[in-house]
């Protein structure tokens, strides 16, 4: 009974928040680049096969 609030939220760690945000942004950039690359190769493949 020494801890009156066991469900209290942890203190906000801005450095950790920024690290996770940067990690998510980097992942989205890689996925977007991969999708653009995939579209590029599909377009090139369609142009060369159908001619």
C-alpha cells in the first residue's frame, strides 16, 4: 500500500517520442520509394512486352 496510484501514466519522454516518429517516417519513405520503383518496373515491363 505504499504506491497509491499503480495505474499512473509514465512521464512523457520527448526524446523517445521523436525517435519513434523519425523511425516511422524513415519506414514510410522506404516503402514509398519501393512502391514507386515497383510502378516504374511494371511500366517498363509493360512497354517492352507489348510492342
